[in-house]
């Protein structure tokens, strides 16, 4: 991974180097209107597909379509209903119809314009249509910019659990425009901050120590603060993905808070957002980490305080704890029937444990009440 700062602090660039090739992540205010130019450098295709959702389409689809036309692409757009509950195979089928009837070719890139749900769905579509076409991420939420758009994990949910049907399909570029965040409610910034907190907890204790000072600037839509935050987190995520492209080892550390979090998200029928669920999941994982003696009470308190400062929940769980623990048993990371938890070995360093007793897991879930 190489990172370089360009022109001024609000422009960030990181290159992800993988055995299958490399791709660039560019973070730049105003980039949405130049995606066509960036994509033309990567593709000679006459057409470009776009997958977005019903909310984002009204805000940014025309800008992207105009950008693609200006670069000589014929844009072909498909829109899905907004919301995580629509990340299903049934919602993908009309998109296959749309792009196949438009006679896309294996060289036709598909651009995901939206948050993590759109990115996951568009990526899986790109991985499977015509046995694989190029894929570009144009994330429109902080959560997608710092996490979901990087690393090539794609898929849809199944009634049994989240992301159980999917594929690894790396993008050819990630093109993030922080200015689009100004159109989103503050809860979306808070959702993204959950992943930023996670990254520092598992990889950068020094950055975590000052993160709470930056949160206020981010929530006030300070573009310099946001671009620098995204650049920092992109670099962390890219480094982990480079070390473990297919999540066979180190990359599992990125799931800190997610085993509890995915269960909460699923059991709540998405009344808790992904970021809110991960925030609660990190509190539970920190509880277990303290219980095992890996971090002390002061560390645990700092974690909870930082999560709270981001406007994220740290307690008051509104769903049945028993159902949460049961849902954790269906997580795709379960191995040999044992729940695999990503915990803190210490501040800034993660570890995976498969031997945490069931009563401790339940205690941690109960602590979220």
C-alpha cells in the first residue's frame, strides 16, 4: 500500500496492492462530477452501468450520469429501494434483467453509487453477471467510504443471516467525494464514525487517543477533517486487505464488534442501523476483552466514552438478548459450531478467540441493556 497527499489536505490518495492487481482509492471533494474522467482512464467501454438506491438517485444520479456522458460513456442505471432490508437476491434479479437487456459486455464497468448496501449488491452483481465485469465504488456515506467500499467483499443477506450469499470481487477503483456527505442526516456520519473508532481500536492506539477531539469537527462537516479522517481509515483498511485479501486470517480483525453487531442488526429487523449495531457490538466486545484481562476498566470506559461522543448508542438495548445470542450462532464466521469473537489483545491490537464461554458472551450482551 502506498499513500500520498496531493495538492492540499482535502485530497487523499491510497493505492491497494493485491496479488490480482492494484487499484487506487481517491478521496477528493467534488470528485463525483469527475468520475467519468477517472473511469475513462481505466476503461475503453462504450457503456457504463450504475447501481444506486431510490434515495441516492434523487440526490446524485444525474451528476454521475452527466459525468459519464461527458467522458463518452452511455450510462445504464438500475435503482433499488433504499434500506438494508432490501439487500436480497430477489432485489438483484431485476438488475440482471436491466443490464443484460442493455447488452452490456464483459468490459462494461458497473459503478456502485450509494452506501454499503448498494456497494455490496452492485459488487455481487458485477462479480456474477457475465461471469464478472469491472466494478467501481462511488461511496456516498462515511461508513462506505472508510470501510464497505474497500476490499472486495460483496453479497446479499439471507433469512438465516447477513451477507451469507456473496463473493470476493475487488473494485478497479474507489472514488469518494466527501462533499456528498453534506446531503445526509447526521446519523449517517455517526454510522461511519463507528467504523473509524473500530479501525483505531484494532490498529492505532495513538490515533484513538485523539479521535474524540476530531469527532466534533467531523459532525460539523468540516471537509478537511473529514477528508483526513477518510484518508487515515482508508490506509488502515487497505493495509489489512493487502495482508489478507480473502479474510483467511488477519482481515478477521476488521470484524471487531461485528459478531454482536450483526446479530443486533438482524434481530432488530434493521431498526438499529449498521453503525449503531457495531457501536453496541464494540461495547460488548470491549466488555469481554476486559473480562479476559486484556484491557482495564479505564480503557473500557474510554472506548464507551468515545462511542458516546460520536452520538452512537452504548446501552439501552431494545431487543431480546436471548435472540441476539442465538443469532450470533448463525454468523458466517462461526467455526466448528463455536462463536469466533474479535477482541482487543490490548488497545490498538486485535485478536480472535473461539473459546469464550457462552455465559460470558451472554453477560456481554446483557451489559448492553
